[in-house]
C-alpha cells in the first residue's frame, strides 16, 4: 500500500502564526499606535523595531486579516471594535503598555531623507535657497521653465532669491524632480506617521499626545467657564456656576447690611472699614512696612537722612541771611 504524502502549505503556516501572534498581542498590550508606513523601507522598519525593543512591538499585516482577527477577539473584549474603522490604507500597529508619548517620539525620530518622485504629493513645503548652484549657464532652461529668477556670476548660475518650489500636498512634477536632482537636494523625509491612538477602548488623534498637563487643564477650565456663563445667562443653576452664584448672593447681603443696621460676622469687617477709614489705612501702611524687604528699608533710611540733612542745610542758610 502506497504511503500518503502530506504537504504543508508554508503560506497557511505563516498565516496561523500571525493569527496567534496578533491575538497574544491584543491580550497583552492595552495601548496601540496606528501608524502609516507609506514609503517606509524594510531597513528603516528594522531600525524602528530595534529602537523600540523592550518598550513596544511593531506588527504589520493585511488589513482584511487584521479585521477578521480583531472581530473574533472583540467577542471576548468588545473594546477592540473601536480599532476596526482605523484599519484602512497602508498601516501597522505599534503595541505597548508603556508611555505613548515616549514611544511616539522614538518612532517619529527615525526618518530618512528621500528624493522627490514625479507624480507624488509633497509631504512638506520645498524651498530652494538663494545663491550659487554650481551649474553652468547652459542649464538655465530648467530654471526658466519653473519661472525662477537667476543670474550668471563667475561662469555659474546663481539663484537671485529664495524660491518656494513645491507647496505641501501639491503634486510633484518631472520638472521639479529634474531641478532638485541637478541641485542634489533631497527635500523630503520619510518615516512612520502616527495617525491615531487606541488606549484600552478609547480612540483619539495622535495630536493629543502633544498636549501637556497645563494644556489639558487650561482647556478644562475654559469649558467650565463657558458652562458657568451659559448657566448664569439662562438662569439654570449648575455646579460650575455655584461659586459665582454664592459670590453674587454675598454681595447682595453685604449691600443690605451696609445700608441697614443688620449685621453678620462676614459684614462686620466692612462696616469697621467704613466707620473708621483712617485706622484701616494706618493698619495697611504698617502691614506694608512690615512686609517690605530689609534692603528696601535700608535703602529708604539713607534717603530719609539725606532729605533731612538737606532740609537742615536749607534752614541754616535761610537763618543766616534773614
């Protein structure tokens, strides 16, 4: 009887290993950076993996397979469903339990210079500096085609002023590429683009990671102020408007107390000030003098003595001539 030969499909084995790895990562890590990897080469990818070793893991894959695995895992962990709308285009996952800000910084620092390619959209503005180009006068046609002002100085072409050659998101033309190649300029830097962040079920833009604690507090208190303003304007009390409401009520009670003989503990101080303003002014002056720096007092003393001396000399002068 002939033996049956069983063949193993390497592609199927790789797929199974990938499924196991992604499922394990989704169970282990709570935070994910969704990164764009357009124009990122294998060498650059490897450098990022090495830089993140021990802090995070990088995982690429086919979008259809990633969606399938995440849908299956979402049956156990419904929070993962928030990832599905983010899986579009040429993207990958950077999974971590560490600081997202630190991981993002490492990822964005790994960039490589790249030449312009015809037909692509410029990821940034491109400027050509003024000055000598090192090209001979026979190549002025490149500059004329792009309306760049030049002059001939000592047998070479010189650009008259700084030129904004390509605007961000503008299509790069063959003329742009030819000129930049002749000038030996690599205008762009390609690397990972951190687009979105998934953090234990919450999805937000990666730009949020640039905000400091002070920025977050400022935005929070700005919202509280707006809520309080709306609350006061429509006459609907809210927790945000309570301090203002209390302050307004106290002002009215204080006004009534000052206008009548009605007194309460908080109003007594104000009544004392109005009944004896001179004593209050003297107390304020004494407090200011006590809190003044020693150096200021020492400096004031010679000034006082000088003024007194001048006054004495002036009196003496008048008494002699009278």
